[in-house]
């Protein structure tokens, strides 16, 4: 029996709430410089760079089920490559951008080729070990300036765009963030992305279905490292300075907290988590709000994250669903109570 024409579904599907949220968020970021001062622009630029780094880790953790504890190594390699290879007379940004991503991706390929032969907690520890190796190379040798770090004296130029100007760097960073988000969203819907999702859910079943999972995981690890190198390039350009702390396990842990706080398994969760984590840091560091307690901002931040994980098992991205579920639960309980009352009244009238 054919469906009446007025009941046929529309060809154009209604935009999802997630898509609307992402579009509104990126639009707000594009308009933000119109109302922000220099400090605000610099702060949001830094947060967007961390958001790119969080998205690179989300590809591994949320997309493939690989908990990497050495993401800061790829971030730092991208930053150090930018500074070390920055020419003094011809700051060509596009080539430097590509080389920084290539250097980070190359190291990620090397680390992944070895660490992916392990699994579980062993994989976590091996990635941490490789990250610490990179950390001590720049910390204990003259290659990266030792503990003092090195400066980027001439910032690169991307065609007509001079990254020395904070507003131009802001929009270049925003464009990079949008491009990375769109790339990962498209990747997750491709055959490759669906294979990664299958590996995350049940790798043994994927092998039984005829998939060689190792090349897929290695490709995802390499792509993730390249994206982290892009974030490192942007960070080096923004600050004009790099030091070994950019490769430390503290940053790897912070990025992992970002995606947990935002909600693992959602690209927009990485965005939300990066902004929430950075803004919470700024909040607890504020002496105007917390006074002398601002010196102990780690304590306030830690307690807030613990509370968030305990109360929001799906992260901040799951808050609307929890609220909706709570409201629907209340409505159903009220309807059930009202129905029981009506039945009782009818019984009394019958009696």
C-alpha cells in the first residue's frame, strides 16, 4: 500500500541539535573579536589551539578506543619543529606548517608502529615512555635549548596573512579548528571511520570479520599525531616561545581530562571540554573571585573535575540528555500518580 503524498518524508532532513550547536558555537567564535579585548582574543586563541589538540586525541580515545598518554609529545614536536626550522629571512608559513605536521606524524608513526603491538595499560605506559623520551631529548640537550627553551623571533607568513597580528592569528586558528572538526566528522562517516568504530567496540570480532586491525590503528595514530603537530605549530606561533614542558606528561593528562570532561565519543565533546577546562583554570586562578585561595587553584579545579565526572558520566555533552530524561521521568511519575488518583475516584463513585 503506497504512502499518501502528504505523509511522505521530506528529502531534506531536519538539522540535528548537535549540528545546530556546532554551527552556533563556530559562529559565536567568529563574532567574538567584535566585543573582546586583547586579553580575550589571546585567551580564546589559546583555548582553540587546545581544542585542536583535544580533537586529535579524541580520534584515538573516542574513535578507536586507544587511550594514549603521550599526545603532548606530538604537540611539542610540532612546536619545536616550527621554531627550529623557522628561516630568519623568508618566513614562509605554509611550508613550515606542513613540515611541523609531517614531523609530528612521522614520530607518531614510529611510536604507533611499536606501541600498537601492546594493548590496555601496557599501551598507555609505552606511549607515556615514548613521550618522556622526546621530553628528555629537548630537556637535556642543546637541540631544544635545554630547560630554557627557545624563541621564535620571526613569525611565519601565510601568503598575505601576517601571523604576527593577533587578530589574524585568531581567525587562522579558528579556520584550522573548523577544518580539523570537519575533517574528523567526515572521517568518522567514512569506511575507514566505521572500521575504527568497529575496532573500538570489539576488535576481536573485526578480526574475525576479515579486517586487519593493525594498519587501521596505525593510520589513526599517525593522523592523530599530525593534527597534534598542527596545534603545536599554532601554539609556537602564538607564544613565540617553546619549552620542554610542552612535551610533559602533565599536558597529556590535561588533554585527556578535557575529552573526559566534555564527553568521550563526541567531537563536540572535545570542543566543550577544552573550553570548560581552560575557563575553569582561569576562574580558579582569579584573585578577584577567590582571593588568597587562588594560589591553590589546582585544588579547586581538581574537586570540580571529580564532581563533574561523578555527576555527569557522559560528560558535559550529555547534560541536555540528562535534563530531558529527568524531566520526562518526573512527567511520567506525575501522570502515573494522576492516573492512580483517577482510578481511586472511579472506584469510590462505583461504590
